[in-house]
């Protein structure tokens, strides 16, 4: 059962974005550090309390044999390419100069096309996450009467 299926089954409609990111990291990377920090801090939403209890009891678990993704490597690649772009490099190479993707590809032992694909995918996802955070924040401000609804 994926986290999305679990949310539907349990009737969970919304959790704060940071909790969603922690759960996503656990599901895809088997990264338990975020879960432990949430437990130790003790400040989490009611749905997250339910989710954590189900994870601890085994009601919600990662699939057997699910291998972690290459997220840490990909984030490192994204970071390296972003730094080069900020330094004035173009993403792709041209006849007179290597592009940021080619430089990073040489460093990590990959093809330039693969680095471009990783960079573009994370950049797209990053923009989606930013939009989600902004929408969540806007809705909270409206609920608290600090912002008028459109």
C-alpha cells in the first residue's frame, strides 16, 4: 500500500508539507531520521500521530525489497549543476565551452544527458513543492483570518 492509498483508506485529507516530506523520505529512501526527529520533538499534526502509530505497529510499512532511490546522489548533482549555472555556465555544452551538465557528468561518471534529466526533474519537483508550500501557507492564513480569501 502506497502512502497515498493509506491516506485515502484512513480518511487523511491533509498533513503539513514538512510531515509529508518526512514520510516521503522514509517511503522512498528508508530514511528514518526525520521520523525520529518528529517523535522526539513531539510537535506534529493529529493525522501524523495516527500515521506514526501505524508505522510503529507495522500497519503501514515500506514494501519488502523496496530499494532506496538515488535521491541523495541526485540532489548532489542538482546542487553542483545549480552552482555552475549561478557562476554563468549554460546547462548544455556548445562548440566553445562545456556546459554545467557536462562538467558535473565528468565529475560523477555519468553522461551529460543523464545529468540534464536529473537536474530538470528535480527543478520541476522543486517548483511543485514550493507551490504546495505557498498554497498550504495561504490556506492556513485564510483559516486564521489573517488573509482574505480570493
